[in-house]
C-alpha cells in the first residue's frame, strides 16, 4: 500500500509560552521551539505500522520552506521512505483551501492508496484533510483512532466521537483520513536516526512543477485571512494565590475545606 | 445579505443544544436574518426534531431520506449541496460531526471555511470578522472571511449564548431535492466506551492531571494526593494518549463529563474540549507552571507552580495537619 502522510512543523505548545509580539500582528516567534505537529506524528506512526503489516511505502510531505525540512527528516528517521517539500513563494499566505489545493496537485502526481493527515495543527482548524478529500473526490473520515485493512480495496476505521464512544465505518480506497492522537504509540526518534537521514536529498516542488495556478493559492487565493492576534480572557480569571510556598499551601487547604474538597 | 442556514445535529429525536446557539450566532452576523434550520435524517425522530425547532427557527427545512438515517457526513454533504442555495452562509457546530462534514462541504459549495469560531465581531459587505483561538487557547486571533461565494462556519459549542423569544415557524419538506445519495464510506456501528476501574463521574473531588505530570511514574504523586483527600484521579487527553491512564479517566468532550464539587487541574492547559467535560460549576483549582495556561482564566483559584514539586508538598502538609489533630 502506498501511503502519503501530510505533516507540518509548528511551534510546540508544550515547550513554549505563546505570547504576542510587540505589534500584535503575530505571536513572538523568536526563540520558539518548533516540532512536528503532534497528531501528524501519530499519523506517520500509523502509516509505518500499516506498511509494515501490509507492505508498501510511506512518503511524508509538507508545504513550507527549507526550515520545514527538519520535520521531514525527523519523520524519515522514524522510518518514512521519503520526504517531499512543496515550496514556492506563491504558496505564502495560503488558507486551508490553498494548502489542500497544493497537496491535491502533489497527490495527483503520484499514486497513493491512502492519504493521512493529523486531525489538526496547533494554530490550524482541522480542515486540510477534509478539503483535500473533497478536492480529490476521495472518501474521508476525521478523528480516526483505529484502522484495520480489510483488503486491497477498503479499510475499517474507528472515529472518536463523544463520551469515549467509537463510530465504526467501512471506507473505500483511495481515501483520506485525519488521525487523532492516541491511535498508537509513536516510536522514539534518537539523534542517531536523525543523523542517518541528514544528507538524504529531499525533492522540492514548486507551483509550476505541480501545475498550480498561482492565483488559486497563497495570499491571492485566500478567502480566509488572519488579521491579528490578541489575548482574551475566557472567564473572570482565577485568584492567583501569592506568598511563600507554605502560605500558598495553607491558603489552599483552607479553601479546599470550605468548598468540600476535604474533610 | 447572504441567507444563513444552521445545520442541526440531533440524536434520538432531540436537537442538540447547539441548535439554539446557531440562531444566536446567525443574528450576530445579521440582526435582520431569518436563519433557516436544516435537519437531515428520516422517520418519526426527524419529524420530532423539526417540530421542536419551530419555536426557534422561522423556517425548518426537513430533508428526509432513508440513506440519512446514520451519521454519514459524506451522504449528508451530498444532500446539503443539493438543498443549500449558492452563496449561503452555513453554520455547523464544531464537534465530531462538524469536523467530519464541514471542510469538504465548503469545497463542494465553493464557499470559504473557518473552523472553531468563538466570536463574530462584525460584517463589512461580504467580509466577516471572526474570532478564533490558537495554540491551545493561549492566544486569540481575528480572522477575515470573504463570504462573497458563501461560507461554512464551524462554531464552538457553548461560545454563543441562546437568546430570543419563542416564535412560530414552519417546517418545509425539502426531501424531494436530494435525489439519489451514494457514498464510498459506510457507517457500521457505534461501539460504546468500556467502563473503567474507577468511575470518575461519581466522585466529589477530582485530582486531574495533564501533560505537566511528564511521565507515567509521576501519576503516583497524584494518586497519593487523591488518596489523602478521598478523591479520584482523572486526567486530560495527553495523559491517555501516552497510555499513562486508561480512557475511562479522561475528562472532556471525547471522554467523561464530570460534576465534582472540587476540581483540581494539575498541569492541564485547559483546552475547550477538556473544559467541556466539567459541569455543575465546581470549585476549580488550577496548578500550572505556565502562567499563560488558559485554565487560569476559568479557575476560581490559581497557583503558578510545578506540580511535580507542589503536589507532594501539599500531600505532606495535609497529612501533617491530620496527624496533629488526631
């Protein structure tokens, strides 16, 4: 089975406090720690497991710049057979549909049975997988947390729905699935693995290679544009306990007693 | 102004709470709008849902088809593409079904798409100014959406407050417009969650841990505090993803809904999916080393500290206090 996994490099929210820059038009990007978008990593692991069981190859692809090559290499160190970078100045400022349009052009250059994405990116909106499927006229399932290969033509997939329940579906290949975290346990990638793929060439394709009209993607094609960032409060805000550690603990114990949190 | 449609999610003949929220959101986009509810399904359950919506929607479009009995986004999308006029704004609740449906629907309607909208700030011609949250709720963003060829907007459940007096709407049967529906994806069954060793929904006090617990062995720190308090240990999604606790301990929209008296959120950032699982207005204590953690915005009391240090100290202090009073 030929599997394509679409991945993204994003600021890692478990490693960073995300703050606004001084002008408020973006987040402060200096000193941010970037990593592969977490659900995408689960998608790659799932692809590797399916390929190991059923044969086939795993290709990882991202839309971005040279800086994004590091996540392709990371996923190749995990075991992906090849990485591909889709990069062009004309791609800058793409909205979700723009990214899906670029990916569609790449998918159509090859022959993939299965296309996986992560369910969502830290700053994104759980959109590219569903859009890509619709552009390709492939069937789609989101929030996928189990995949069983039934035969060469279809899969059985579980979707995570409310209350810990799982919705089971049968889906024809080729299809697009967006993968939920927790579907597997992504393998560890060591420095040694990264070094082994450090010099592997990563093919790069631009708009003309992919036959994409530059008006359909990037800033020009975007109907959804971010204007600025700001900080808003969800609620009234907590009373932050101040003082020494001991004072804080004493105050908390008092409050817990008052609120029925301890006897 | 574009017509506004609300896609109604329903189950067992009852409309989801989001139905009332979508009307409110539609009025925010256009105070003069008469939003239309679209309900797909079949049989008496569908009829019951349509009937119940007449008090909040002036028009309820009923789309009945045997193929729409089960929640298959591919089939429902086909039906909507046939029924919804071009250029419309379609509102959908941002939950598991909306995530399945809307991105593809926007492509087939040639409409713009914005997901997980939490606010609507204004309209200028065919440009909508919307609010989203990014990076797990640490920052918000204004987004401009060009609605000139229509838009599909996924709205976060709970973000728009229902409002407005009851009206007397009509049900319009649009079933004949769908034609034959076929899909390359087939619904099989819904498998219900397995019961766990501990029922976190039955506990008055929860010590809930998130990514900040860092590794499986540290769960013991939370277990000790919980034992001291007579509480249970629950958790957020990353802890289940890492297989440190079973799924039955997860609080959130894809896990359990809990109603404790006291909820201690330890090293949990506070995503909306997690917060959606906390009901009954408990006293919330948030402990997190990141002062920007969204949980501090909704908690009653916050402590900026590393839980790996703080929780054992708290446990010891409680034990000391108890020891002294015996």
